[in-house]
C-alpha cells in the first residue's frame, strides 16, 4: 500500500492540509485565522438568553461568538438516559458557566456546547473572565494525525517545530520542504471539491447538492459497457456508492444525506445487497456515518453527526457547486503572487475586483506574511470592469 503522507502548506492567511497516498487525495481541509478551530475548546461563557421552546440557552463564549447549550447538556451530573430538566432550572441569564464546544458554528447557526465537564476542565475554563476561550479547540493537524500518516511535510519551519514539540513520537517523521508541496495533479483534485459534479466510470457522474436541511447526491449513469441493463445498473450503483462515501469524507459533509441511485433492483435481496454495499463503503471512508437503509422513496439514507463545517462553507457559499468567497479568492491570489515573486526581478501586482481588494486590505496579518516571504509588499489595484471575485496577478515590469 502506498505511503500515507500529511502535507501542510502554509500561505498568507491560510493553511491547507491534505492527506494523500499514492497521489490520491484522502482528506482535505483549510484553516484560517478568521475562523479559528473551536471544537474541543473550553470556554468560560455567559448565558445571554433562555429559550424554553428550543430546550436550551444561548451563550456568549467570546466577543462576537455565540453557542447553544441544549438542556440535556446543561446538567453536569445528569445520569445517562435520565430526562433533562427544563433549561430554566439549570441556568439563568447572566450566569457564568464553564463549557466545552462539541460542534462548530455552521450553516448560520452558532456552535453547540456542553457543561458536562470534568473538575479539571471546569477549573481551566474559569481561569479567564467570561466570556472568553480558555483553551483552544483541536486543530486540523491534530485531527489528521489521528489517521496515522507515515510522513508529515510542511513548508512552515515554525509549524514543524510546534508539531514536533506537541507530538514528540512523530518528530522524526516531520520534514520541512522548500519546494511546493501541492503539485498540479493534487491541486486539480482539490479544485474539484468545489464542483457539484463528480465523474464516474463510463461517463457517469454524481451530482452533489447542499441545502440547510439535507445533502442530496444524485447518480447519473453513463454509456453502456455492453452488458445487460441489470448488470450495468448494478456496476454503476457500486461505483456510485464508493464515490459518494469518498466525497462525503473529502467534503466534510454531515447531517442528513440521501443518495439517489441509478434505479433500484426489484428483489428484496438485491436491495439489501445495495444497503450492505453502502454500509461497507461508508464504514471504510466515514466510520462515524451510519447507513439507515432505503427510504420509501428509494433513497439510501445516511446520517453523519454534525461536528465540523462542510468544506463548501469554508470556501464560500454552497450553491450549484460552491460560490467562492472574496476571502477565498484573495488568499488564492496571495499564493499566485508568491509563485510569481519567486522569479528573479519579478514585482507582483494583484489586479482584482473591488470586493477582492477590500478583503485583501482587511487581512493585514496575511499581507505582512506575504511581504515577509516575498521580500516586498504586495501591490493591490482595483479594476472596475472585473466581476465580483475576479482577479489576476501581473508583473509590474510588464504592465
């Protein structure tokens, strides 16, 4: 089996993490200072509102950040399986309370918290004045290292030192690379994660649609391979199930997921076989997901706990594919400008629509990081005729 490698590419305002084996992308995510990791963080929160109708309370966990505390998570000593008390009996407005974040903010909703902590966690949380984060959440590197990569490479020497200090057992597997960590083939795989269509063998494809309530994955079959309709359909569905499980993992899809296969066999045994196939595929790619079976409408139903936001939300807004945010566009432009700056005598200029330039100017730490790596500040220029999100990098010598 090909060696599993964790690649961590740092660029101004962003870290991109890719787990790969034999050139194939196994997992991918991004981290930005604008959205620090919160899952697992300890906070000394302040109760801001009681919501009996929602069976929970709203908390301020840090300036400008909120979380929801469900009633069943508000009683530290409640026994497993015991009914939860009304939220108003557990907490009151203005109360300071120690919590841990168990689900990130996503889909326009705040994070989710629990007050069911150990005495040590409570003591740690109460070291800061509320509302504030007392201990950070688990970063993406920690999550990816749990998948036991045989090698870890980064282009950030400071990050390499930090990882070696935090995880002494893997220090010997960490290397610092001066060359680009993501080659063109890997970049193509990453770019494809923002597209709604996923190619399948023989011209088939998956189409992935994200909504607030459910993720729908539709299967289209391609050209026939010369076998019977039944055989072709079975082969297409097997390929689609494996591809769907992989995309759920790569895109960090969660919540309710429905898979609309390319027609279902009539026999009960054949349908049970499809469900078993889905159970095997998802158990391998997304162990925390659960295949519920076939709905009455014929959809394969899957549920995965919502913990981290989907990749589409980190990149921009889920739509027909992903509408990349101005921040995503600006950070991609910074990477392109750094590549140009590496050429002798080059003087990059970011020429972009007003929204991209405005976001770039609002990221002073990223611009400073760019200047430190390029040896000069990045020149910014607004071009009024460009549509929102558009940009290009030019060499000032040739303008």
